[in-house]
C-alpha cells in the first residue's frame, strides 16, 4: 500500500482508480512471480481466486487449464460483481459499497447513488477493464476478454451479512458465507495476555489491517494519533509492521503481528481503533468490541458509516484527523456505557 492511498480520493473516479491500482499490483505480483508462472505447466481441475477486487486477469488461469473458476469476495457484494453474475444492478436501491455516504432511503439519496454508481461503472467498464484485458492477454494470449471470463464464473462466495450490509437480490450462483474467517477459542500468547491483564484501566487496540502500511501514514496524521494515545491512562496495543517512530508513547506496545480475534474478545479491551475493513468490522461485532473507524479507501468508508449508524462505533475522517478529534472519539467510546 502506497502513500497515495492516504490521500483524499477525488470522488467516484478517484476511488475506483485507487482500487484499480491496488488490484493491478496484486495480479502483477503474481504474473511476475516465476513460481506462480511455473504453475502454467501443471494441470488443475479448479481455480479459486479473488477476481472482483480488481484482479480479473487472474481468471486467465481457469481458461488456460480449461477448468471451472470459483471467486471469493471477502468484502461482500459489489456492483460490478452483480453486473456480470446476473444479480441486481439497479443503483436506485442497491448501494455501491465503494461509495461513502450512500442513502437509498430518500429520493435525493437514490438519485445521488444512481448518478455516482453509473459514473463508477462507466469508469470501470470503459477505462479500467481495457487495461486489465491488455495485461490478461500478455500472459494468456488466447484468453477471451475479462468480461467473458467473469460471465463464465461457476460460483461466487461472498462474505456478506445483512446485519451489516443492505440486503440485495443476488444471482443463484452467488452464495453468502458471512464470517467464515471468525474462529474463536485460541489462547493469547502468555506475555501479551499478562501485559493486557496488568493494565488496570484496560487497553486500546490499534490496527490498520493487513494491506495498509501504517508506517506510510503522513507524519502529521501519525503524530496526531500518537499524541492522542499518549494522553490515555489505558495501555495501547499497536499493530505496526514498520520502523517504530521516534519518541513513541510510553503506554504503547508495538507488534508486527497481533492475534486480533483473541484481543477483541478479551474483557480488558476498551476500544478497537480500526481502518474499518469488513473483516475487522465483522470480528468487532461478533466479539462485542466498540470501534473507532478511520477509513482509508474502498468499502471502509461504508463500513465506518455502518458502525456509526448502528451504534457500535464512531467515525473519524483520516483527512480531517487531529489529536483533538481522536481525543473526543476515544473519550466518547471509552466513557459511554452504550
């Protein structure tokens, strides 16, 4: 994840171009891997991939092997997924998970969602897909277009739960498997368990997930976050897989990797400061953890809106983030018994 992901998206087109760039990084990494490309000499009966998060060229493997394809969607339904699978694409009542603040309950909200979703789909079909097709045919010269490959997907498994996302009509080939990643019951490492339980005022847990590199946060935003943490009487567990910044808060513990579900279920947790990813949001709801969402891109803005609307969290805009705003959010969540 690059610094550009932390810049404010320029509307619907800006958001789709950020995600298209990220998706191209993923499939380029696979196509440039000698180990992955050596698989072309093997024989497989099924290809499972994550095509709809802007990784459509990976479906070329299914064509190459002459086998069915199954697609996983960890962030639930998406407008372009429904478009190619035969599900509902009417943006007057089907919200676009990649557009924040969509309201399909009012006429003005439906009109706005229709306009922006139509703009979003036009950008996807006319600007993004031609580039994806070029890369697809560089690796698989005989493959049909990505559009045709997506129309021939045998099964789509989506991480969708109507408690957190608006219900929409789905095609018969689309099956919901919400929360399949949630696996409670593992013990915490002994040293981390002791550190958490020795904090008499509880702990705050901060994580921006697995894709976003927090070390690339703009310096002013990073300093605002740590200046706020420095004021807390709680200890703060920070997932930080980068060089620790100078003069870190003394109440912070930095870890490259954190057993997140085991931390979220611990009774000493006061609040989960998150990027608002869907997997993290689902885990927070499952374990009853209060959330402060600082969304960065993609569906994270909608997930943050959901947390605020349903009352299990509050949202702080990354682009407007200051120490004072985060102070207020932390105080609200930690002190409010709701």
